[in-house]
C-alpha cells in the first residue's frame, strides 16, 4: 500500500513539475484584472517571465496594475458585456501576439450579486450577472479562439463550486452552471486542434466579486422593493435569518487566494493541465460531495440551512 501511495505521489509531482517549454515567449490574456484572482494571477505570471495581456474594467485598475509590474505586462480596458469592445480588444491582442498566437485565454471576469431568494429578484437582476459571467465570457472566448488554436494553447475558465451545486438563488449559480456546460462542450470540440480547456471551481473566497456594499444593506434593498404579498408570505423572521446566514457565509470566505492562483497558473504552464481544479477545503469536503450525492439527499441537506417562511406548509 505504501509503495502504491509513493508511486501516486511521484506521478502527481511529475505532472506538476512537467512544464511547457519557452514560457517567457508565450502570451496570456486575462480578463477581470482590476483586483482579486485576475490581478494576482497577472502579477504571478509576470514574475514567472511570461507576457501578460491584462484586461481591466476600469482605467484606475489598469493604471495601477501597469505601474506595479513590468514591461512584460500590458493593460487594456474591457467591458466584456459590450461586443464592440470585445472585438476591438481581440484585434489589439492579435496585434500583440502576431503569428505565434495566444498561448492562454483566462476568462476570470465575474459578478456575484444580486443574489438571494429567486422570487425576490427580477429578470434584470439575473441578466446583470449572466451577461458578465456567461454571455460575456462566451463572447470573449469566441473572439480569441482563432489565436488560441494557432498556438495550440489553453482556455482557462473560472467557474465556481456554485457551478456544481446551486447553493444560492439568483444569476450566479445559473451562470456558473452555464460556464461548466460551455467549457465541457468546447473542450471536446477543441481536442483535435491541440487546445486544452480547464475549469477552475473555487470554494468560498473573499474577493471584490461581492462589491463594496454590505450584504445586509443589499438584502434590505431587495426586501423593501418586494410586493407586500410576497413579504407577508416569507415573513420578517425569514428575511432576518436569511440575511444573517448569507452574511455569515460570506464573512467565512477564505481571504488567502493563493490556492486559486496556483491552480490557474498550473492550468497555464503545465504540460498536463487538469480538466477541473477545486481549490479550497470547502470545495473538496462540502460542495463536491453535495454535488455527487443523490439529488433528494442534497436537497434535504441544503433545505436545512434555509429558514422556514411564514406561509410554510
């Protein structure tokens, strides 16, 4: 048994150390680099010597990242919900990479809110999140694929544990389930072009994806705009307990995002990238098991976390 475990460890070590050659000559394009995962990944890849093309939503984010790094990194403004902007940035990337193509596309840009009980949300709330997390990601991917195919490179899509099991209402989990499906389908299609597709499924981490406004404040706004009939059917106690639990869950998010960044980097630089990465103990010990259990069992466990509405039967 010990010998088998040693062989397994050596195999994993070899795969992790078996790096792609000439990394300093390869280009990586990353979305959502103002802060969080994208920002740290861009810095880490520059330290490794790679050529990084970092897309930021804000001018402030782009300028700060450029100032803090080296000539190996270039920044550009990008709103992935606007196709004309995506087209222009794709042309800019094409001008940078030339005939060698784009080694890695990292779809990292994301939005977490509005989230909450589905009945408390509007179609516009869903669209706001899905346009960024799924439709925008697809748009960027379709425009960048010819360059990735030329390099026989990588596509790295940031999903979530919420893309394996829906733990909260709103567009976030809906969009991440879509990211999983899109990633699976293009991985199979691009196999024959020598392109590899990896999915990053982090657990609960603290990043700017939640925005600057506090969870209680956001939930209060959702509650106050509900029709009186809906508020009565759920009840004040439901609102209070739901808000408390949601806020508590977000506060328990892991602030150290190193494991996520290392997973993203491995998907880019390893000769043998994994199809799925699950950084975070909660991802491995909670969300993955929940996703694999029979659906009635998962429903029962998750329903115990939700408070009972006033009109419950």
